[in-house]
């Protein structure tokens, strides 16, 4: 397991650690429910240093990446970003990506454990291009400030440009106390937030300073467990859990957030365009409400059935403080979404009724991007 760079700092704060895709994460600091409430009501600070981070450099970087991902990278100005999917030639997902255009590079932020796969997939199509792909995770740590008071926290520690109106906006702060820091507007779990990319050797000092500002705002340090609850409540899919190399992006509902149908050609574009032209996908990601019947998270890909027939599978499940019971995400075949017949999930011989729910659970009219 790859340890967190700030492991000792988190251990001193009482963190309990867990593993995600071969990477260590701070799961919680003894009270995940209090951490959940801090992010929902004030602000939480979370060490996101476990996530993957690559930079695409070279004179051809913009044109090259534009031809590799599902969203329109060419339109980005310096200081702007977008959410996108990286897919295979058959349109299947390799990863989802947060993309930020900096002055001299494109910064890619995505789920842990996939840096080698994403790098290899991109490098495969670097032929005569002036493009270099660099793993910058060892050079830069990553801190997330999440919650309604996140912008206030960032301003208090010297980042005055942190305003909630600029989703995926990214500002460079060259003269911060911790060296050159990049501050990106990034909502997570439906809550306003900012990701701070901090030089590795100053990340501990930055964590301490931001933690103090978070406490002043009524918040606290938070672990990944609480963030996962917020993510599922919001209905945002996570690569490696709710979408993987077997999925087309439209199956996970990424059309509005991650796909430009006007940008022209990219690797896998023909397949995704065909899905749009000729009809809906055979299955799609839905919210799952397990009601009071579930007492523990089901194993991954637990089957969903209707009238004895397989109609899908669950992908994520959390115990929601907001609802007081387990909710989750999962894929349901299109023909099973109509009325008639109860959808159930079998857990060790016990049949659990499953209600299909809209995503996000909390605001059906909101759009989402992956957390």
C-alpha cells in the first residue's frame, strides 16, 4: 500500500487509515458523522494526496489532449478547467478526469491507482507530437476544503480569488507562504469546495494553517468515509466503484457534465456519438434506496432482480445520516425501470426491497460531476 505523505500528521490527529486502489487514505478521525456534518454545515479539510495527478506538457499539449478526451479542451483559457472522460477506441472508460489549464501545462486529477493506466493510454497516441506526460503526485500534495464556508476558509489563508461562482476555475498563487500553490474551484458531493495543489515539502505546513482556518469557521479535519457518504447522497459516480473499463460514459450519466457532442473527433468518439444517435443505453446508473431492510453494505455488484430475473447490480452503498438508512448507486436495465414488479436484492438469503431513486437524491433537478 502506498502511504500518505502526511501519514504521521494524520496519525497524531487520531486518524484511522484504510486502503483504496493500493493507496492509503485517512478514513476518519474517530467520528465520521461529525465530519460529515462539518462539511455539510461549515467546512471540512481533507487530505486528497492519495489521488492521481499527471501533467501534460509540450507545445502540442492542448491539441493533443483535446483529441483524447470527451470534453472540449480547446475552449479552455488559462485558469479554466473541465470534467471529462478518457475512453478507449471502443468508447469504454479508462478514467474520468478533472482537467485544469495552467500557464505551461494541463493538470489532470483523478482517482488513485490509475496513473500508470492513464499515462500509458495517453502515451500510446503520442506519435509526432511535442507532448510529455509527467507524474506530478510526488511533487505536489493535494488538500480539499469542502462546505458552505470553504471560500471563507481559503480567503483567510491568503487565497482571495476563491469564489464559488467559478466551477473548475484555477488560480495560481506564486507568492504564498508555501511556494507556488494552485487553487481550483471543485465542488464535491454537491457542496462548494476548493482543491489546493501544494508543493510536497510544504504540504504539512499548509495542512496545519488551513486546519486552523477550518476550525475558526466551525469545521474540522475530515476523512474519506464522510466524503464518500456525501458523494453517494449526491448521486455522483466514482470511477473504480460505479464505473469502470466495462462502461460507456453515457451509462454512468456523464453526458451533460463530461461530453461535448460538438467538439469533433477524439479517440472513441464514433462509438459515443452512435449511442446518442441510435438510442439510449441498455442500462444506466440509478439511485438505490434500500429503506430500513439493509444493515450492512452489500458486496460489490450484488445482483438486483425483478420477478426472479437479473435486472442490474448495486455498485456503492452508504449509511446516510440525512435519510437514516442505507442508500446507494447501481445499474438498472432500461426495461426494468417501468412500473410493475418489485426490485429486490438478495443478501445472505434475505430479500431486500430496493426503490429506484433519482440522482441527486437531495435535489433531483441539480446536475452533477464525479466527486
